[in-house]
C-alpha cells in the first residue's frame, strides 16, 4: 500500500512539477532502461548517473522504472530470443569477439542474451516512448491536469507527504 | 529561454553514493568473494566446496584462502582434498576484461581422502548442471560392465525350474507335424488329379484288342499308338508328382534335422539355468576383482570428461547458462580469440601435500600444475600436472588444443593401505596390506586405454564365518590362504562407449584349477540331469511327429512308385504287341 502511494506521489509529482514535458519524457525513458534491463549491470550505473546529472525529471525516471519493471519481467523471453539471435549471428561474430576481448566492455555483460536483448529493445523503444510520453504529458496538462490538482484525491495523496516528513524526523 | 543540460549540484550526492559503494565493497568484498567461490566451485565440481576464510588484496593482486575443503563427488563422507592455505598471485589487468589470470598459486598442507561429517556430494544427489550430467554419464558407463558373480555362496549347484513353454523343440515339433499333414493332403489331392484310372483302363482294353488284331488292322494299330501316347503323358504327370514328393520329403527331413537343432538349443538353454561357477581362469579374475577395478576407471573418466566440458577445444562461441538472478538468467556466450587471454588461466601452481597425515611419520610430497585454462586453443599449450615423493610418481597431460582432445594420466603410489574387503562371490575377506597401486589412463578422442594394478606382498586372508561348513568355502580357503602376494591387473581398451575389460590376478589359476578338479564331476552330472529333463519333456512331442513324417513320406513314395510301375508295365506290353503286329524284331 505504501509503495502504491509512493508510486502515485511520483506520478502526480512528476506530472505537476515545473519540468517541461520533454524533461519528464526523457526521465521516463531513462527510467525505462532501469526497468526493462536487468538492474545490476554496468550500463544501469551509467543510466542512473545520467538520470541524476542531466537536467531531466528524476521523478519521471522513478516513474518509468516502476512502470517498466513488470514489463521487463514479462518480456524476458523476447529479450532472450533477441540476444540469442544477435550474439549467434555469424555476421556479427567478429564484432562480439572484438568486444569480448576489449577491456571494460565485458563488464557490461553484453554477452548475456537477456542483457543484450533488453538493452537493444530499450534503445529501440526509447524514441517512440519519448514522443508518446511527451505528447501524453502535454495533453494531460492541457486537459484534466488542473482539475486533478483541485481534486480531493490528489490532495489526499500528496498530503501523505506530511507523513513522510514526520518519518524523516522521527527517532 | 535557455535550458540547463546538467544538474551540477547532483555531483555531490552522486560522489557520496560512490563512496558508500566503495565502503560497502571494502567491508563485504571478502565475504562476497568467498560465497561466490564456494558457489561456483560447488557447481563446477559437483561436490561441496567450503572455504573458511578468503581475503582479497587487490592492491597487491593477492588472494589468500584458508581452510579449503572440497568434498568427494563420489563418496558421501569423504573429502577429495583439504588445504590449509592457498595463496594466489592474481594478474589485475585481465580483470578489466572479466578474465581471471593467476600467475602462480602456492598451496600448502594439502590432504587427500580425509573423512567428513556431512554428505558433501551435490551432483550425485541433484543430477543437475554439467557435473551432474557427467556424473550420470560415467555412472551409466560403469554400469555397462555386467560382471557375473561366482555362484559359490552355498557351495551347491542348483537348477532353476524348467518351463516347458520356453523350450523351442516342442513348438517346432508341432509345426512340423502340421506341415507333414498338410503335405500329405496336398500330395493326395495331386495324385487324385492325375486321373490315371481312365488312362490305364483304356490302355488295358487296347492291349487286349491288339492281341487279337491282325497286322492289317490299321485302326487298332493306330488306337494302340494313341494309347501309348496317353500312357506317356500320364507317366510325365507321375514324374512331376514324384519330383514334388521328393522335394517335400526332403523338406520334411530338414524339419526333422531342425528338431535335433532345437533340442540342442534347449539343452543349452537348460544348461544356462544351472548355477554353475565359471571354471576358466580369466572369468574367475573378472568375477573376483572387476567390480572393484571399475571404480578407479569411472572416477578418472569423470574428471577427464569434466575437463573436456570446461576446457573444450576450438575457438567457436560457447554458450553456458547465465548467472542465476531474479530475472531470467539467459545464456552467457563466450567469444574466444587467438592471441588474446583466456577467460580463466592458471599459469603455474606449486603444491605441497601430505600423505598418511594421521601416521606417526607423515610423508611430504610436492607437485606442480601448469597451464590450466578454460580456453586451451587460446592459451596454446596443454595442461600439465605432476607430483613426486618418496613413494609417489604421478603425472598427466590434458591436450585440448586441437579438434580431438587427448587426456593422459599416470600414477604409481606405494605404501597405500587399502581396507580389507569381502571378495565378491567368495567366502573370504582379503586384506591387501600396504600395496603399490598403478593407474594409467589415456583417452584419445573416444578411444580409451587404461590400466589399473595393485601389487602387494603381504596380503592376509580371513575366512567368512558364514561359510564354515561349506565344501566350496573349504575349497576356496585352501586355494587362497597360502598365497601371500597379490597381483591384480585390470585393462580397459576400445571405443569409450563400449570398451573391453580384462581383469587378471595371480589367484585366478589357483582358484580355477581347484574348482575344476572338485566341481568337474558334479557339473557333468548336473548337465546329464538337465538333459534328461529336457528329453522327458520333448520326447512325447517329437516321437509321434517323427513317426508320422516317416509314415507319410513312405506312403507317398510307395503310392507314386506303384502307379509308375503299372504305367511302365502297360507301356511295355503295348509296345511289345505293337512291334509284333507290324513285324519288327
């Protein structure tokens, strides 16, 4: 329940923040990388650093991560198939052999079928996701955004911040 | 309005996060490495790998392990080896390529075959992973050697019940009887279709007429010629029938001979029901020592096959199951490359170990291992290992550089005390004492040549009390109790999936000659008895069939001969009368 409230806070916090739709969409895209690909990998450290360092919506990143984790689990068989096809493609063998024997690159686990398949999928999916997310944020803010901000539900969800503050200061 | 690209103030928290990660690594790296080493080692070897303490010193590239225990994958409460201390000199640069290159390992205080409190087998119980599959394969391989035990336990020759339904003579006799009846019916039908009666009657009438006819009676003469033609045609038909009968009789005779063959087979089958001891010397050797001799071959083959799985030849991409995680593990695909570093390489290891660690004067030995690698074709040199000491010479070479891997190992170990064991099928226990053991093993592709030998000059025999009143027990005891030396040799050769196993020992001839002398008469009597039993079951069926076949063939042949004689007689008389009428001599 607490996680659900946190997710809603992230969602509403991101949608009603002062960030531009582009910043929010880019945050969601970076978050989708964390969700779609196996988390404990070197590329995700880079993604996380980008999410922190770039002027994109961090809340959007958390939202994208939360939304795409279950999708990542569901699509694992597809990622496995993509990675398998790419890694065993005879035309790409030279490239992979070169990567495999280059310092640092093997630490990314690119030679794992699920890791490679999910990264490739996330990269290809990033562009449509960015435009779709930006369009959705613009439409939301232009249509029902203000009404949601005025709703009791919104105030109730965001009011739980009081609880968060209390939690921060409790011994 | 310009939009800032970077959030510079986030660098501080990111750095703090990095420092926290470094501190966590510093605190927990040793524990993580210890647990991972245990997990990977257990998975690879198919037996529990336990490490008391592991310390990573990345600054100096050292890894030190204390209290390493590797359980035996084959024996439940035994360790394969224990090591007091292992120090590895790690090459740091290849770690950036996720490759482990160990320049040198020094291992001290190795001990082999020590007892353990818990069952350390993993692959044998789960059957999972590469080790599990290899273990199952080698177990199946060992089980293909079906060594018949000497059936001497009671000292009696017993005969299992003889089931008449399993004798082949009885159905063969029934079938032959049916075939004989069928032949008789067929021949009778063929005989009836000859229609000899009209031809014979007509010829007889013509003969009588011809006797009274004059030389000018042309119509009678012509009629006689026609009768002669009919007789010849009838004779041809009889000849054809005769050929068929002869052929059929020959087949029936073959059937009778087949009954004799079937009876011989039944004798052989019945003999197999006798629980007779094998009396030839090689069979005695195999029965006594082969079950024990298979085990060392099975174990060496397990390690050789495991090495082939983990050290495959060639440079093609290789897929292995990925590291387990919450998400799907997928497959890790390796891409070996010539003139690059292999994924794992141990350049050189120096081993110091003890044999007989519990004795008053434990013996210290030294060994070396070099070129142990996951990618032999990349490293370009075979794996060598060797050990020497006061009573030990051992060496081995794993050459997986080319398409056909060649694995060779040999060892001679002296002064090993084997535990006393019950000799299979024989009511005696053998204590080999301090023995010299030799093992030679060569696996070239799928062709195996291996030899295992035990020599001891101080064996002791103990009689199994359960056979105190057994004649055979006395016999075996007298044969072996005076023998103080033991010389057993097992050889394995041929295609790996189905090799030939030969086992001999110095006891073979002694036991075989005594057995032959005493049991020869008894065996002959038992064989006579079982033949009589077969005869009593078979004769009731075979005798009537044999008589029926003889009767049918006699009857058919007589019938044909009789008709042929009548035809010949009439033809002769007609020709004679005809010659007289026309005035020929």
